[in-house]
C-alpha cells in the first residue's frame, strides 16, 4: 500500500513539473549562469523568477503572457498598470 501511494506521488510530481518550461541566463558562449536568476513559464502563461534550486520566488516580480504582450503582475496574478509591459516579436 505504501509503495502504491509513493509511486502515485512520484508520477504526480513528475507530471506537474513536466508542464513548466525553464529559461536560464547564459553568457556569450552559451554556458548557463547559475548565479543569475532563471524563469519558469507555466502552462497557463504565468512567468515566475526561480532561484538556483528551482523554487519559485513569489516575492519577486512575476509576469503573464497575454497574446503577444508580457504584462507585469503581482503575486496573486492581478495586472500592474503602473509598470511597463513588453511586446513579443
């Protein structure tokens, strides 16, 4: 019974993390910069800053993809109109 529950939890954990895409900072050669923040894009279009381990930093600025624009949001997901948004080309 414990093995079945453990197996289900592992499968669930792997499937949840598989939907997220990571963006890493790189240098001119293409090496990852582990001392700089990376970003996680979820399947619903939210962009979170992550630390070097991969934990989301909810206390930092987050973004949301809306069409061809990236708009800043607060930790709850409400759009922040006083901050600039970016356009995807």
